[in-house]
């Protein structure tokens, strides 16, 4: 599967674009802030029905406009062509629509996983340096593309959690209803918990392999899933914490509070969190290794095509040897369609030429995109 053509209207700073892509490597150059990342985000949005960066859909609409539209034509593995259309609306029409071959999805969740995608971005530093919510988002995005049951269980959990939190804010919440909601939360949480724990275990070995390949270093990296459910069932936890939840007015325990520890150990020190002990270069290598592991797991375990790989400004903070290692890694036969952005076209062309293979080149300037 690959994206052969994309049409964009008023998506972020891109007023209009009609582009045809290579099934292999696509290189996008341009100055910082020109719109390179926005093009990759448009591709990502066609797969995930939402921006990689924005929580609020309306932020994807170009300033001064009331809507944005992205359409993509995908050459599928069975020889067919699928047209995916995403519309985002602001103002009084706020919302979005998603269509496959001009037929609207009843549920956006039915689309997730059809067009698998992996995005590598400078914002991946948030996985290391910001809150647990960022790491849960990473796990959720990965698992949702491979497992529709996971996505359904997660959505049901979040809906039930919102109901429980509203109930906790009442002066005298119904204990019977709380008990019913606790049972529903526990049922859905168990599946999500088990899937996340297996994923983190699977990621461990693959991330270490890619990290060593990228960095050439002697550090050992470790990925550990952290959840109260490792000690006892959620229903028991909720019952024990009910009085505190009632006082606080929200549910303080559950899979919505879980975290993942990213750690590193060098010959001179024991394991410590990456954000405390790793250099910028080491953190960058870990971020890329993590996303390469995501790609490998999705390709192996997913029920659909090889994911599209989006590499946004990956050369920053990597020396030339590490960049070369990365490109050699992604130019193998295991990879499919790749999009790479860089502000330095000469550097990108030279690196792509070193690893061999043809590439289609595009240049972005103030939201205008042209093939070169």
C-alpha cells in the first residue's frame, strides 16, 4: 500500500496542493516554518483521522478559513485504488467527516488501521520529557492501528470513566450505580492493561537493537510499563479508593494514570530515567529507535499493509554517521513508502544517494509545494 496522490485545501498553512508521490522515498525540502511538517501531518491525518500534533481539529484549518480538506488516493495491496477524504470544519459547523471511496464512515474508529502510519518527529522528545499522558498516547496510537478490540475497549473505558467522574461530583452519588460503573471500568481496563504490558515487553528488545545500531554506543536502554493493575485488580482498587475519589470529585486510579519508564544504563552508572541522564544525541537516538520498533511491530503484527513512514527533521542533533545508519536502516526491503523532510536539500540528496534508490523531490515555500 502507498499514497500515490494527495489533494489539500486550506490545511494549516497549505492553501492548495495536488501532488503525486513515489512509492519509495519522497524528499521534502524547505526553510523552517515553510510547511514541510504540515504536509506530513496531512498524510498522517488521512490515516488517523486527526492531526499528529493538535488535540483540537479546528487548529488544522488555515487562518481565515472555515474548513480544510485533504484527499488521498492509495494503491492498495490487492491492486485496487482507495480514495480517502477528510473534511474538518470550524465555526458553527465544527466537526469533521471521513469518507472512503466517497462513502462516509459511521464510526471514525472503523478506519483506524486501514492505512497504517508511523510518524517520527522532533516533538517525540515529549515522550521522554513531558507527562505520562504523552506516553499513553503513543501506546494507544500504536495499539489502535493493530487491534480494533483495543480501540473499542479504550473508548468504552473513557466513556465510562467520564460517567463515573460526573457521578462523583454529585452530593450523594448512588453507590449501586458506582458499583455498576466500577465493574464496567474493570472489564475494559483489563484488556487495555494486558495489551499495553505485552507491547512494552515486545518493544524492549527491538528498541535496544535499533538504539545500538543507530548510536554505536554501549548504553543499555529499558522500557518498563507501570500500572497499579500489576498489583491488584482495578475493581478492588476503585472500591478501596472510593471515599478519596468522592472527596476529590474524580477517579484517581486506573489505566488512565498508567505510565511507561524510559531508562538508560551506561557502564559507569545504573539505570536512570532518560530525561535525567541522557544527552540530546542519546535521547534523539532513543526516540528514533522507539519509532523504528513501532514500525517493526506494526509490520509484523498488524493485519494490513506495511506502514507509511514519515520522517520529519530527523537529521537534527544526529551526526553524519548516525544519519547514515538511520537511512541504511530505512532503505531496506522491509520498508515501504517513506517521506523525509529536511531544511538542507543538499544534505538530504547526498544522504539518499549514499543509500541508493530513486527519490521524488519536493520543495515547500510559504505553504506552496512544488515538485523539483
